[in-house]
């Protein structure tokens, strides 16, 4: 499978301490929530940090099950990561939720293949400008948006 997480700028990902900064934000959020920082939660975060594609809860669970990490722990940790503003949900062609680390990543949208399930990240400055203009004209103050286009990737389209 192709690497999907392409919009990860070198100024963030390549910067010394990037992963440590994410771990620190998460650690602080866990403690502020009155919870304990555990090695299981750390393992789940590290698995996401090492990923080169968008992962489902089940994929994370299956990968970490041999380390004694349960499905409920994965679910709760993903919820904590979301609450801390560290992850973003991406919806697959079958409605399955996939996760990506979002801290310090530029805004991007997703092209989701309904045949192979692959996800491609794209940036569309023209669409962003159009959305901003439309919101301004309507007096609308957007908080966030998500844009996912479902279709067939180049490889699946060429297969017929």
C-alpha cells in the first residue's frame, strides 16, 4: 500500500523534538483529565506517530494486541488523543473511521478510493479561497471543515 500521509512538512516532521512535543501535549492532557499516563497509551500514540497511512481502531488494536493492549484501551486512548487535538478522523469509503496525527500539519483534504480503500491527501488553495469568500459574504464564521471526495484512484480506474 502507498504511503498516504504526504502533507507532513519537513519543518514539522523533521524538526528535532516533534514527536516529543506531541507526547508532551498528550501527557499533559491525560494528567489534566485526572488519568494516569500509561505505557499502553504511549504505545498507541507511538504506533500512530510511526504510521505512514491512516489507521483504523481495529488496525491499531491488531498491531498492539500482542503487547497486551486491549480494544477498549485503544478506543479510550483514541478518544483522549482526539480531545487533546492531536488526531483527526478521516472517513473511509465504507464509513470506517481512520485516524491521523494532525498537530502542526497543514490543512488538507482527502480523496478516498471506493475500490481499494486508499486515501490520498490533497491541498486545494483555490477551493479554500472560495470557501473563505463564501463564508465572508454570508457573514458566517467557520470553525472547521472537512472535505472528502469518494471515487476511484488512478490504479483502480485503470483496472476497468
